[in-house]
C-alpha cells in the first residue's frame, strides 16, 4: 500500500531553516496540516533572500497491508507472481515461454502425445497448443509424425536435442527456486513442497494420465 508523503522546508522567525517530512498511512488533508504549521509562527519555504530549491520527487514507499498476510490465498498469489516473473526471465533467456516448458515437460514425463491429448491435458486452447508445438518443432525440440495406426492423427514427441535442452533448462530454473526460497532451510523447502503438492493434487481435476484418448474423426493438420 502506498503511503501519502509530503516534504518541504520551513524556517522560524529568526530565519533558521529546517526540513520537514510528513508521512501518513491514512487519508490526510495536508493542506490543513500545512496551514496549521503556517499559523504557528513557522514560515513554509526558504528564508527571505534565498533561492527556492527545485522541487524533488515525492518518495513513495510500497507496503503490503498486514491484515492480508493472514490470508493463505493472498500469499500464494503474491508469491506466485514473484516466482513467475523470475521464471519468465530465465525462460526468455532461452527464447522460450512457460507453455513451451510445460509441453516439453509433459512429453518427457508421459512420452509422445497426440496434439489433441496435449491440449486436453494442459487445459489449453487447441490453436494455442499448435503454435507452441510449431515453435518447439522449429527449434528442433520436438518432432511431429503421423500415427502409424491412424494417419489422420499427429503424434508429438521430444527429440534428443529437446531432451538435452529440457535438462539444461531445468538445471537453470532450479536456481529460481533457490532465489525464491532463500529464507528456508533444505528441510523447510522439502516440507513446503510436500504441502504445496498436496494442495495442488486437491485442486487439480482428476484424470487418467496413462491412457491417452482422442475422439475419432478429428484431424491435427
């Protein structure tokens, strides 16, 4: 939360000059406050015969309202945003985005997949999935081949170069974890990971990841 701030200079009747800074975390009528100061015998601004200093930028302090720190959903959102920014920076350095990493990881974990199965499992729009797969194919990370049983279907799989790139990327991303979780000990990190995986499992829709299915009559051209 931003704190209203006002600053300036004043001097007493003898011309002694001093600076003042006012900070408030509640709505404040600074005009009335300054008027009260002016009526107390103090004169706002530089002493007579001096050149007024150029106005400086008003400092602003960012602050999280303490009350929301008791809301776990807020904490997860705020921490997630910070972690995502760091992760995005690492991926961008490799010319990739988060969806590229997610598709590569799923192909690594489950093996070659049909495009429609990939889109369904990642809860992703089919046209967006095609764009991501095309990016990865151009980079040499995946290949797309016709299914030997049903030529209408296109199967996506990691290439050897893709597996190597994913391993290097994962090692680089691990440092993001170290950055985000720096205040925690190794044991605390393991406990946190276990708790987060349990919550994630609770929220994730149940599905069978072992037997990919695709509606007949669909094409993936």
